C-alpha cells in the first residue's frame, strides 16, 4: 500500500 | 520488524542512555541544548498519543513509554537538578522558526484530516529538524565533550538505520510511508557534517573540534 501509515514504527 | 529497524530503535535507546550517563557522570548538562530536548519531548508526546487507543505490541508500548518518560526526565534534570550547568546564552536557536513551518507542513501533508493524524505528521516533521538547536550550539562553541558526540552519533545512527528499513519494507511488504521517508531522509542528511567530524576525529581518538 503506497502512502500507508507505518504506525508500528517508532 | 526487521533487523534495520530493531538496530535503529536500539541505537535510539542507547543514545538516551548515553545522554543520561553524560549528565549523571559529569553532574552537568553543559553542551546539551535544552531547546532540542524540549522539542524531542514534544515530538514523543504528540506522536505517541495513540498509546491510549491503539495497541500495536508490547515492544511498541514499552518503547513509547520509555521515550516519553526519559525525554521528560531529561527536561527535569536540565531545568531543576542541574539548572546552574545549563547556559541559555549559547542555546539561542529560534525554535518558533521550526514549530511554525512544521505545523504548516502537517496541515498540508497528512494521511487523514483528524487531530491525531495531524499531530502525528507534525511530530514527524518536527523530529526531522529537532536536532538543529543542538547542532547550532555545537557550531557556536566549536567543540564538544566526547560523550556528547557519542550521544549525537547514536541518535543520528537511529534515523540512518530507518532508511534501509524503509527500503526493505518497500520490497517485502510493498509499504511506503512517504511522509516518514521524506522527513527521515532530511533528518539523516542534517547529521552528515557531524558524522564526518565524528568519524575523522572522535573515532580516531581526537577531541571533537570544528575548524575555526
């Protein structure tokens, strides 16, 4: 998914 | 989770432990920019609001709590416990020049127009430039204690390691987060000058000194 929010990253 | 991100996070963790070690062992926060530390506390608080409504993993939870708590603790040490060792007259970067543009960028670039998402974008942009008051201070004084340079190197390595992590995720998960990637590249680029002096001087056993 392009433009996805990498919420698992700090 | 991949090896680059894990090493990046561990490097981030190490940087904070080195900073605390520097303050406790020298009983001084000389050479540390209060403004940069205050910006980092702002970054963590605005980004990790999702602690209250989104569960990712125990690892993620513990790290977020640690980053918020340690950044607030550093502010306490600088503002109260070791206050006399902090010289505001050399910590003169105007943070409003960072906060304003980051707020505008967050309004322009975000994934959803909701308060948590706007704050998340703001925190990403702010993190990319939060080191500037510190680097500005280093530039002004022209030198730094070795332990302070280790702190900065670990902090710079953290974002540098996130770049191979994003490349890896792009190939393995087809995942691209353009806001985080753009800001992350800018953030890493800001360290290039510092890294050059760190590798050519500090790691060769010399003192960190900028040419006059």
